């Protein structure tokens, strides 16, 4: 809808084979500063409509060659002009004619002889309705255009996020068997995994950034960039030292070291280091604990309750050393799945539920485990809204 169209004087087409009626109706409508055009029969009206788009049509019924019902039906079948409101002005006063008028597509029906003030009120009512509808369409078009630009930006941000994580995707080949369950709440996710190989040692991180959507995605890109800097440039590979360095860099990057107390964004997650040859695993974590299944027993390795970011009380991250064996399975995850509400009592999924599900199915292939976990989550969530980004990475040694 052209913006100027919203402010132009309304235009009305009057269709009547009686010239006196055209002069009377047209005269007092023109006095109301309305643009008026005339047609003396149905064909002339249709010819007018091929040349100009009117805001309202006042249409007689009893005309030679083509009556008003036929004219109205033709107009309503044409998508280009079907939105023009039509008011019948006619001497036909029986209920059958009135009903037929509305069935053919008219918005109002006025009988002759008419009262000028009543006709004017009805005309202005329909013109106002049409103007409001045009304004709504105009605003909806603007909203649609803005949404398109926003969605295009989000899609491009997703492309950048995928590009940043692509190196970790390539390094997944160093895991013998694995699955990744990645369910963003929105198009973009604040959860991410990171995998790097240094001197034949494998380092894996699964992180949960503050927020989701665009803010979470920006934090995830920052987190991945800093992990690359810490491990590949600074040569820090011990999990607790990685987390401490990441915390320091996050605080510095967000200006939290300047005492800006209202910026408390950060990251939670787990970092593990393991040597496939020595069967040795090192782990440090912030809030989110990894799960290890060994000889059909499940172990939750406790994480420190210290965020990777600004915190009033700082402490060192603990380093856990664990002996591992072939066929042990390890699961790293964000808190999105355990915090999801659902089930028969609309409660949180909880880590106890997750641990039982993993233990019951850990002997299945990793692909099958992902399928089972996805099915269980969807059944648990049901029709409820997903509350957070979800990321689970499982692998077998």
C-alpha cells in the first residue's frame, strides 16, 4: 500500500442509469470533498474499474443489459478490485432482494427514496472501515519487511556460528563413537561444544552461555574464540587452568573487571582432557557435571558451583583425575534438558531422570541412544514450550 494513498481524498464510483440520481448523489458527496465519478450502466462501471481503483462503489440494481447483482458478482470475483466495498442503492425493498444483495458481496443496502444524512453516514462508515483496513495492511507489510530483515540477520548469524564451530565438527572424527543432541530453543543457540586435539590428547568442552537466541549465540562465539586462544595460542590444556583462563578472559572481554556489576553474563560447562593411550581422564566443571558409565555403574562427577564470568566470590576450579577403560561412556550436557518442565505432573526433567535414562540405554549404539533421548524428551515436554537450549554430547571410549 502506497503511503500517499492513505491520505488522498476518497474516491467513489456511482453507478445508476438515472441521470438525476447521479446528479443528486454526486452533488452532495462532492460537497463533502469526496472525489466522485459516474457510470450509467454496468459495462461502463467495469470499464471505469479497469482504469482506476475506487474506495467505494454506490451501485443501483435495476439497470439495462446488466443488473447490479451481476456487476457486484463480477467485481468480487476479480482479485484486483474485490476489496472495494459496494453499497446497493435501489428501489427494491423486498427482503429477497436485500438478501440477494448481501449474498452477491455488498457491505450495505440502502433503499430509495433515501435520506441524505443517512446515506452520508453509511458512506463515511464504509470509507473509514476501508481506510483502517488499508492502514492495517500497510503496517503489516512494514512488520513483514522488518521481520524479513531480522530473520535474514539471524540466518546469517547462524551461518557465522556454524562457521566458528566447524573446526570442532571436523575433530569429532577422533571420537570412535558419539552422538550430539542439539536442540536450540530459538534458531540460534547459546549452548555449544568445542573439541580440539593437541599432541594426540583430546580436549572437549560443552558450554551453556547466559541466555539463548541472539545474545546466547554472541556469547557462544566469544566462548569458542577464547577457547581456541587459550588452548592453541596460550598452550593451556589442563581443564582447571582452561576454565580459570576462560573466566579471566570473559571478565575482561565484557568489562566486568571494571566493576560493572550489572553485566553478569557468563558461561557454565564442563571441560575434559583424555589420553586414549594412557586411559587417563582429567575433568573440571562449572555447575554442569559430566556423567561416566563404567562397568554398568553410573557416576556423576561433581562440578564446582562457580560461573565462568563475573562472580562476587571467586575460587579455583577443582581438577579431577579419573581412570577410564575401553567401552566406558561419557556424557557432557547443558542444563537445558534437566530443567525442562513436563511429564504428568508438569515438573522438571531432573538429572536423576537423565541418569536413569542413560544407564538403561548405554549399551545401545550412540545413534540409538540419541533417538531414545530425543523421544523421551519430546514425550516429557509434550505441548509445553521448550524452556532453554539443549545440548547433550555422548561418546564411547
